[in-house]
C-alpha cells in the first residue's frame, strides 16, 4: 500500500483479529488489513453507533463523542498552539473532522477552517450545533478551490482506504510552505509490540493501517513532504473513555464494573492527561 505492492503473499500474514487478517508488506514494512472495506460500507461503519451517544457500552469506537466536547476542545487548542508556531493562521482543512470541534476551535483562533468527514450523523450535528463549515464525504470530495496553509488529519490516516492517495492529495492542496499535521497510532511503540493483537488501537473493523515511525516517515517523504517533527505528545481523555477502552483490552469483571459506573457518573466526564507513547503526532511541510 505504501510501496504500491499489489499482491501480498501468505507469508506476510501477522495474525487474525476480529475476523480480519492483518499483514505486513514484505517490501515497505507497512502493517495493514489484508482486505479493505468497500467505500459503500463506510456509512454503516461510521454511523451513529461508532460515535456512541446515550452511554451504552459499545464494543469499539467512542462512548459519547459529542458528550465529551470539552475534552475534544482542550486537545484541539493544544494542537492549535503547536501549529501557531509553525505557520500563520490562514486556510485550514481538517480531514476526518467528526463533529467539527477542531474546526470550530481553529475558526476561533483565526483560521479559515473547514472540515470533511464520511460520518453523516457527525457532520449533521456539527453543522447544526457549531455552524461549522463541514462537508460530508472524503478528501477527494472537497473542491480544490483554494490553497491551504494547513491540512490536519487527527486520528484519520488509520481509517483511510488509501493513505498514500490522501497524503498526495493533501500535498497538492497545500501552498508552498504549508503544513500537514496528523496523529495516528504507533504500531512500533513498546506497548503495541507487547500487546500485539490486544493493543487498544488494533481494531481492524475501523482501523485499516498501522503505521510506525519508519513507515509514516516513508509515506510523507515518498510523496515529497519534508518531515519537521515526529513525537508522542500526551493528550487528555475522559475517565469513562479510558475505563471503556481498558474493559475491551483487559476483559476483567472489576474493570467492567468500574467502566459501567463511570459511564453513568459525573466523574466519568473528568479529563485526565495520559501518554502511553503509542500515538504519534507528525508535522510535515510542503517545500
Ligand atoms: Zn509495501
């Protein structure tokens, strides 16, 4: 996928998780789902259930994405502060924008921000409640009617159907000196390597690609971007989300009981900083 290899042999198979075969390309080392979802499946995959709501304990995704708005806004402002040191506020496109909290915070910080996402319930919610400039669809559906100063892809690339095409498209939309900033899981991190198929980001119903420092760098440099920074900054998470995730990984009755209580309680909405050093934030520039 990264090297555009078209046939992956059986020897590339790593393991099967939730019925999906995970492979590692023998040429470029990229780890990915052997069979990718069809475009027509995205509506169902990223429907209301993925983003939660109502606090029902789901198998994957978010417990209550919109309910945790404050946490998303806090994380968005931290990301915008980092971007402010690299590029003057200007046109910004957020790919995989969900309900648009980052787009809204970026607008408040002086950017001409818009977003795109395949999730109809999230885009509808953001338009109605934030009056954010959000479009339903993929990056390819966004008209190239201006040059962007910044394109962001927060926790997006692992969900993409063709990350290389998306990064190439992003490059073509950036003005010279423009910035691409993204976050994605680091499958080469210690936690990911130890927990392997039980890694909390190894969720192949929603995640198609599992990058490492080496493969994300190769992807960006292959298309012609210049890597500026690659780090593992902490982010804030609601307690109930962490308990929900722990429950999926640990499968222990005590954890399940705590998760259920937190999902219903006020305390569950409290945000705590966490760094498992397994999520990368990468910043690259169009030369
Ligand atoms: Zn490859």
